[in-house]
C-alpha cells in the first residue's frame, strides 16, 4: 500500500504543501487509480466489457 501520511517536510513547520508536492501526490493517486481499474477489468471481464459498450454508446449518441 502507498504511504498516505504527509511527508516530513510538510510536517516540520506546519508549512502548506507546495504545488510540486501536490502534483506529485495527485500523479501517484492517478497511477494507483488506473492500476485499480486495470485490475478490476482483469478480474471482472464481463462487467468491463459491458462498461466499454456503455461508453461507446454514450460517445455515439453525444451531440457536439
């Protein structure tokens, strides 16, 4: 499991996190989210296929 605790640098002076720290944390979260979705798709192929079909239908019926 990834660390969910704040880094030591943000703990020391109670300083707000920098934009770079926030972006790094967000990037890690998005990587974990993608990994979880891929795992779910592998273990539930029928549900994943149905979700792909629904997404395709939404895209076909979307009006610009």
